[in-house]
């Protein structure tokens, strides 16, 4: 049986400046108050899974070296059809909520 894997996105609040500032995240707290600054914006960011052997690493910003070192990977915010063996590794690592069996 094959599985469908949907890697997640999470909304993160960033400062939308043209300069390269470090991001400003509100740690999942809702923005409250009447005057929400327009420079704050929620942007969906994909989380990727890198698999090496039976080890699964979740990352938002994998480098080319990270991708090359992994046995296989699933880029964030994407849909994949994966094998039973790949699904077993992800389930053992605690990512079963991202998987749907395909009959």
C-alpha cells in the first residue's frame, strides 16, 4: 500500500522590511489590539523532512549540503506519494499525522 505525505506549512510572523532583518516571530501568539502594524505579516513556511537511515530531521531551511547528505528528503509544503518502507520510517519517527494511506 502506498501513502500520501503532505509536508506541513506553519504561519510565522515576519517583519516585512526590504532590508535583510532577522525575522520577528510572535511564537504562535495572536496579534491583539486595534492597531496591527502593517509591516507584520503571517507567511506560510514549509517544513522539510530529511531522512538518513532511520533518522528523520525536520527543518525549515535545508541547505544543498543537507539535501545531498540525506538518503532522501521531502520538501516542505509539498505532496508526495511514498512507499511503505518510507512510511514506516516516518511513522516510527512520529510523523504519522502527515500520512494518509492510499487504498
